[in-house]
């Protein structure tokens, strides 16, 4: 018995249709203007306070404000900088405090 010629094309169309249904049901993440906005440690309130401090202190992209002045402004707005280097700076984390026994 000979296989009908349309059977391979029918199988191909069925597989393609099944793949389209699976892709349509997969939840998609919405695109963001800032690719780092969803990353860990990002807080919109902190970002807004940083922008406000930079504009209050007269910072521009060509002439950034000194880190100490930004830190003082952020503390005045209620955000205290954590001790140690910023995350991802390439430096190892500080050693844990030792108890003096």
C-alpha cells in the first residue's frame, strides 16, 4: 500500500500548528526602556532620589557631582548608603566581623 502524498505535509502542518499554540501560551515579559530596571537591588524611589539630588546639586553627565555630596543629599532624603563597595564592583565582599573571645 502506498502512502498518500499529502500525509508528510499534513504532519508538518500539525507540528507547526502545535508549536504556534505552545508559543502563544508562554507568558511574555513586557519590554522595558531600562534593561536593568528589573534587576536585583533596583528601587524606583532610590532612583528618583538620586536624580533629584543630581539636579539639586547641579550635576550633568559631563560634570558629575562628587560622591560625598550625593551621599549627604541622599541621607537627607532618608536613604543611607550601605557600607562596603557597591555590588558588582569586582571587589570581594568585606570579611564578616569576628567576635573577640
